[in-house]
């Protein structure tokens, strides 16, 4: 990762993040920079390092028109953002285990012995998982990359809005994905804010936490 971030201020990146709904329509983000943002976000952790997140970057008029019809309650973000990133989870992430583990051996991150032992074990684990278990794993992993993406976007000087209000039953097919394999996770609009996001209340730690 070689980004020189526009904003390296941890406090501002993390605690200045708000869900931004209205963006400056004049500000576009190049596909090169969006690729960088996705690469950086993808350093997020994942179960067995299988990285089950898949992204569709919707940054064309045509793509946005299609998305608009599926995100009726979130039109402003779709219309004004530089792009909307549709995050999906691959319910067959083990299809990439050979590539990930071989590359890890080649790069010296994993020994051949560990690969030979762990790969069949994990393949079996994923192959024999129930659909519910797979869904849970993939949703957690894709949630982590989504959060990281939103913070990386801030470091690049942009804002985001995670969006769950869209037609999850039809998004995969609308964008030519196999809906049995790719689980919709969330949309993330990204762009330069035109209007600040509203501050929001957080429950105190006493409510969310118990100590044992
Ligand atoms: C999974 C998820 C789904 C969300 N869906 C929507 C949505 O459909 N529309 C919207 O305007 N905001 C949506 N939000 C944004 C939340 O309302 C927002 O994160 C929350 O109010 C806290 O505000 P903040 O993000 O500015 O800290 C969603 C957030 C998450 C994490």
C-alpha cells in the first residue's frame, strides 16, 4: 500500500465520519483512486483469510439509473455521489482458497506444510457448512471490509453512507451476478460531501457492555 493519504489524522478520520447523504455532484473519483481505496479496504481481516467480499462499483449514468430503481428511499445518495459501491458476499469463498494459499506460500507468508495440512481442512469445513453458517461468516467478513472502506475513504478526503435500504432480492441479477452465490451486504455511497452528515447519539458503554 503506497497511498499518501490526504487525511492522516486518526481522530478526524474516525470520529469525523458521518453518514453523508448529499454530495457535490461535480466531484468525481477516478477509477484509479477507487481501485486504491478498494485495495486498501481489502487489508481487512477475514475468516481463514478467504476475503469473501465482492464489489460492484456503480459510477456510470447507466449503472446509477439501474440502481436508482432498486434504492427508492436513498435516491439522493445514488444521484449525487461520485459512485456507489455495492458490497456482496461470495457464498463459495473456498473457490479461491487454492489461489490465496499458493500465493501465501510463494510470498513466504505460509509454509508448504501448513498449506498442505490446512487447505483440505478448511475446504471441507466450508463445503460442509450449513447455508446459515456460511451466510453468517460472509456477512461478518463483508461487514469488516465495509467499515474499513468507509474509513479509508475518509483518509482519501471523501465521505460515505452505508445503505441497507435497497432491493436486496433483485440487486444481484440486475448487475449480472448469480443471486444464489452472491449475497447482498450493503451499498456504500462515496463522494465529496456537499452537506454535513448529522451528528448521532451513541449508547453509553454501561448499556452496551458487561464486565465479568
Ligand atoms: C447496515 C447499515 C444500513 C444502513 N442503511 C441506511 C439507509 O438505508 N439509508 C440511510 O440513509 N442510512 C443508512 N444507514 C446509516 C445509519 O443510519 C447511520 O450509520 C447511523 O444513523 C449513525 O450515523 P453515522 O453513520 O453518521 O455515525 C445504515 C447504516 C448501516 C450500518
